[in-house]
């Protein structure tokens, strides 16, 4: 295994993690922004108000995207295992 192969594997793994995490993080960001705007309009400055809606939204998005996430992870794992002979 050359150093370039190790760098390529690490790059692919980081890109996959970013791709898989994006829907959940985007949902948390969107809900957080909406709750923040609502708090600014109503002048409610309680920090715990935003936590529960963000948590629920992120869990719902995770449940909805879980089949896609599993397919992505399985494909990556199969690709890495398939390429082991070439890397050695």
C-alpha cells in the first residue's frame, strides 16, 4: 500500500461521512434557525426551547434517511473489501 492509497482511502471515508451526515445536520440547522427567529420575534430567550424540536427533527430525518445511509455505507465497505488485493 502506497501513501497515496492511504490518502485516497481516508479522503473517500471523510467524503462519505460528510455525505451521510448532511441531511441530519441540515435538519438541525434549519429547525435551529426557525426556532431562533421565533425566539427573536417573541423575545423568549430560553436556551432549552430550541433543543427538543431540533432533536425530534434530527431523529425523524435520521429515520427517514437510514435506508439510504445504510446503502452508502455498505457500498463503501464492499468497495474497500473488493480492492484489498490491489492495495496489498
